[in-house]
C-alpha cells in the first residue's frame, strides 16, 4: 500500500519504525549496568520476549540482543548506567496488521541516585486489573505518565495506583513492599501489576532472611499500618518511603538497611 509520511516537511522512508509513534506498539526493558551487564539479564530478556510474542513482534536472536546491549554499554564509557532496550516493530502502518520486522533501539545514560525522603500519594487514575497488557512493558506509557505527573504536581515523588477494586497495584515505576514484624507484604500479580524482576529477587531474598511472604490483595490501609514501606525497581534497587499522602511513615531502621544491602549483594552492585 502506497503511503507518504513527512516529518518537519521532509519525507520519511517507509521502513522507518512508525508503529510505535502511531500506536505505542513496541516493548522495552530497563536495567542497571554497573561495571558489567546485570546478573538477571536473562530474566529481563525473557520478559521482553513475552511482550514481543503477545504483540506479534518478531523477536531477534537472544545472542544478537546481548551483543547490541554489551556494545552500547561499553561504547558509552558510562560505568554506572541506566540502559533501556526497545523493540520497535516495522511493517504496515494499518493498526491491526502484524509487523513484519523489528528494529532495536538502545539508550544508555548515567545513573542519578538522588532518591531520598521519597513520598508517594494515591493516584486518581485506576488500573484495570483484567487487562492483558499489565504484564507487558509496552511503549504505551500513558497511564504511568499521567500518574507520575499528577503526583509531582501535588508535591510528591510518585503515585500509588489502585485497581478498579481499590486494591494496591504498584507505583508508576516501582513495585511496592511493606514490613510488619517478620512479615513481608506485597500486592498479588492478580491485582494488575507488572511483575518486576527485582520484585521476584526481593521475594526470594526475604525468604532467605526468614520473613513470611504475604502476597495477596490489599487496600491502602494495610500499607499505612506497617513498620516501613519500600519500593523496588531494576534501576534503584530499593527506595525507602517516608510519606504516603499526608501521613509521615516510620523512619528507616536497621532492618531496612539490611534488606537494602542484601539486595545490592544479590544484584552485585558492589
């Protein structure tokens, strides 16, 4: 089918990956490279493939992807890097057609670890817990953008998103945990959250540390009545939460510090 695409007055080649621009079609993974490729890179690539398969995006050879990642990281000269890899589908720009090829986009930027005194608020935007896309890191990030912008405009760092049943899911970029005694609490994947790689590592780690894992459906009040709350993602590891809405949470203690350091050892962020 003949089509003409122009960008700032200049015609764009028809093989340019326009589907991500038009429809948010595409998947990505973000992780931290600190001196080397991440320990759990294969888990990230497994999730990348899951998303690609769901969206019928051709998946490149894993060895080729790792080579692209390694080359981009080494050439950047950045020792502690936030690396993002995107699979951009190429093909017919009719929205329902399946892509015929894929382009690999990689960005590498310096890590900025300045998160402290982290505050979160309840988002007014709710998650559909039944959406098939909840387990996919897709290029369509609009829900998360709206949640984070709303939080920042209110003077917070991030937002807690609940589902249509008012159950906690996650923040715009992190999974949520809280501690009560020797119990670790976190929302179930069935609530409509993205099962993070670091989330999985933390659950296994906490079992090793002797904590009882409680992975269920929770309303916001469960989290507010806790010893402390922390967030996890593949860039920062853990983030301590000191305020939720207008409630000041307990201060960081030795238990949190032990969890934080134990996770850093697991991730080999030495």
